[in-house]
């Protein structure tokens, strides 16, 4: 039987309008052209509208006098300050409430997340009720509740409620003692920094030691001793002293201490309560994501309970917890913009509110505000990508 | 006998019978009093409940003024929640400033919505495709015609008069209906191999996800009129709808992208080898699987969208939260607990909607998971 002669043929080339590459270029050209035309159209409209309203554009307004006061700022600001200073006040106020919120929400969230997994029925149920209630109610409503229904309903200044540690709360806000470190305290800060650096080095050394020889070193106790001991010794030797200036009720108002306005207290409180519920769910999910086999494997290796948690469960759970945890931190920062609704002078309130109303530079003001949040978000995701690359499972 | 040390010579005394391993006492012992620390925690929890429940009970039920009560009852010292106030203003909370004579129109909308939604959510009822078409395409048109009026002899009611729960539901519904297709397109665009389309989608998604909704709403309400040709006004409610839709479609896109990434390459290749083109491949093979994977994520987005609609009150739209907030200034019902009662009522309404959505998503997740159950 004769072999059938086959000749290898070039596959038939499609017509150029069926070629995927050509089609891809065509589609992209169409979409790109449409987007550019759209942008051109809105820019033109905006220019016409602005001209019709006799408005100018540009960022020169930032160097003009703001002419309004801000009720709460970390650095001096008055009616003669510039708009860029108002911008900075808004930014620092946003960051202040975000940092305090993140710290407290993390503590509360981890506690509640672990409590929900507790084998104690009553504690687990309480945590569940907390999470399911808080998560399903809008944050803005919660802020209104804390601000208008709780803090505004506090007693007047004369009948302030006394809280522990010389703190007072009334209609005008929360009053806390003000720490007054003297000049010698500089040395205590240095000692604390040194002690922290030393304990980091010790823990690194101990880890190497453990991997090389199998010898355990009580890192935690030694570090704690160094931090507390060194700081205390320097404190005593340098003769530094820490006084507290407690708020004292005068005839009409408090004197001394730090006055935190009710808007700040309500916003920080609301953000912490709300975000903690989400962090708790993240933590619970992370712990449940470590399979039971890991626990059993650790037990069969003879690890003690504490070591099992510290060396096997927690590192694996943290890998699951940290990415959503960071996005919760970012959410908290973005949600702090709701402070505008209860009058806390954060970025949106000061800038997109007052500044925009006074200058009328809508596009510039909103662009600048969005740029700030965009920076927060991009920084966070950059850090997250770096972290993910570091902790990613190394598989064969 | 040799003295073999390891053999016992005397009987071991019998151990006591194991304590009960089932029943109420055993449950208590296991769940509440397993150890000293556990007992302490139980005591702390119980103390908290004893401290918290009686005041809450007397505030909400015991000392509360029931619906139908009077203002004077609500103004008594140390009175509880003023439910009479809610009962008196409930129409405002549901319909806003909608004309009272036209209440049948929103009521028809509510009834029609429930009639279409319930069979859609109930898995055993057939005709899902028709039902979805009716709910997602026909229903919004009916809602607009019915509520806005001006056609078929209906009296026109401008959107400024819409309010309360009605507006909250409308914004959520429009946000949900528009954000799914937009989100799918954006997610597909982000996965695309065409660089310009991919870049545009990434920029769009990341920009909206990075900024808080409140700035998006400010932008929509201040900048949208600037971007429109002169003389063209955009309805205030429509501006908010545009803002909410753009915002939630970016979040939807990210959820759907997660689903697309979970689909193996083999599925794409199998589709291509059948000779399907891009849209057929996506529509028949990839998306049905991808969307099924991310139903919980999509429902979570719906929940956040529903909660986020409360932000439109900041740009001056009378949604449920804003009607509640506005009603606290009602001096006819001025009472010490007026504001608290209003907020608690609003919280309860939001909670019922969000909680049922999350339960439904759990139920759906379990139902769809049957293939992988051990």
C-alpha cells in the first residue's frame, strides 16, 4: 500500500479583518478614541460653564487667607491662616482619628474575634450578638447616634460625669489629664528606644540560636526585663519626673488637661466600634482557616499548648488575617470622612466643605481631596504587596 | 512464684462512674464551667447581662410609650422609648414628602417588588429567566413611570418629594441593577490582553476604590452639573445614583475578578477549541462558573451598598436616615428620648434588611456548595 503523500501546508491565513491582532488594535483604538472624546467633551463643557459663571481655575487660592476658624487642630490655626494650612489641619485631623481608631479597633477586634471562637457559650454568644448587630447598621447612623443621642445628651459642664483616672465627660467633650514630661525626660525616651532596639536584636539572635543548636532562650521575659528595667533605671538616675495636669472644674469650665471635642470622641468611638466588628470577623476567619490537622501535627510533635499557638497556628493564621486587616485599616481611614457629617474638622469637612464653599474651586478642591485618599490607598497596597511577597507560601 | 515487679497482685479500685456526658448538666459543665478561667468568664458574662438587660428592657418595653400614646406621656421624666412618635411619623419615614393622596403608587411599587423578588429568591420556583428579566429590566421602568408620573394621567411627582425608605430602596435597587453589568464589563476588561482597555479598567477601578463614597457623592453633586452642556440640569437624585453606581461597580468588578481568577485556564481553552468567540466563551462558559463562585461576595457588596445609601443624606437627599434626622427637629414631638427612639427605629430597619441579606447569602452558599461537601 502506497503511503499517502501529504504535504505540510501553511494554515490558511484569515482575512485581515478576522485577524485577532488587527481586531484587538481596532477595538482599542475605538475605546481609546471614545474615552478621549468623552474627556474632551466634559473638559470643554466645564470650561464653558466656568466661564459663564466668571470663575477662574488654578491652585493659587491655596496661598490666600482662609478667613475661617477651625474648632480643633493640632497646630495653631486662625482666621488669618492660609488655605494650605487649612488643608494640613484637615489632613492631620484625619490622620489623628485614623491612627487612634486603628490602634483601638485592632485591640477590640482581636479580643472579640477570639471571644467569638471561645468554648465558653455565653462569651461566644455575646461576641456574635455584638458583631451581627454592629455590622448590619450603617456607620453614619451609628455616628449620629453617638454624637446626637449620646454625647449631646451628656450632662452640662457643671454636672460632668467623672470617669476613672481623673477624666471627665460632659456636653462639651472628654477631658483627660495632660502628661507634663520635664526636660530630663529626653533621656528616658532614648533609654526606651535603646531597650526596644536591644530586644529586637535579642529576639533575632535567639531565633538563629534556636535554629542552629535547638537551645531555647526566654526572649519574652528578657526583653520585658530590659525594656522595663532600663527605662526605670534611667528614669530614676536622670531624675526625670512626669507630672499630670488633671482637668479641674472651675466655675464655668474645666481648666488644665486636654479637651477632646465631642465630635472627635463620637467619631473615634463610632469608628472603633464599627471597624472592630469587621476586624473580629477577619480574625475569626483567619484562625478557622488553619486546618485542624496543623493542631494535631503540632501536638504529635510534642509541642506545648503555648508553643503550638505561637509557632504553628498564629503564623499561619496571620498570613490569612493581615491582608484583609490592612484593607479594614484603609476602610477606617476612608470612613473617617463621615466625620464631616457630625462636624469633626477632618479633610472632607474642612476642604471639600468650607474651603470649596468659600473659594468655589470645585474641581481643584475635589481633585486634591481625592489625591490624598488615593495616596493612602496606593501606599497601603504597595506595603501589602511587599508583605504578601514576603510571607507567600514557598511551594516546590 | 518469682517476684515479677511489673505484675500487680491486688485489684485496682474501680474508678467512679464517668460524670454525665450528655444532658443539661453536662452541657453546662462543658460550655460554661469547663475550668476555673471558664467559670470566671461565665460569671463576667452573666454579670454583664444582668447589668445590661433590665435597663434595656425598661427603656424599650417597660417604661416605653406604646404606639398611640401622646406627647405628654413621652415628656415624663425618665420615660423610655417614645414609640408613639414613630407611629405618628412613620409615613414620613417611608414615603418622605410624597403627596398623601398618591401613596398608592409607592405602595404598588413595594407590592410589585415583593411579588417579583420572592419567587426570584426561592430556588424551587421555575421561570427564573423570565422572572429575572421582569425584575431587573421591566420593574425599574415601571417604578420610574409610576412614581414620577406625568404619563397615563398620573400626576407628576418630582423626585425632590420622594423620600424615606422609598428612596433608600430605590438607590439600592438601581445601584445593584447597574453595578452588576458594569462590574462584569470592568472585570473582563481588567483581565483583557489588550493593554489600553486593561489600563483604563484598572485606573477606573482603583480610583473609585481608593476614595471614600462621600467624596464621590460630593463630586457627583458638584462636578456633574459642571461637566454637562450648558442649560442641561441633572436631577439631584440622579446625580447621587450616578455616584453610587460608579462607586459600587468598581467594588463589584473586584469581586467578580476574584471569581474569574478561580476558573482554570482549561475552561477558556476548551471554549476556544469549540470555536466560540470571546463573548460566547465568556457568556456560556466562564461567567456562569465565575459568578457562582462569588455569590457571597456579591451579596456582601449589596449589603455595603445598602448601608452606604445612608450617605446620600449628606448631599441633601431625604433617604431613610435623613428623614429620621429631620424628624428629630419636630417640636410637636420634642421629648427627651425622641432622637434615640428615631435612631433605634432606623437601625432596626437597616438591620432587618442587611441581616436577611447576609442570611440569604449563607443559605445560597450552602446550597451551591453541595458538589464539594464531604
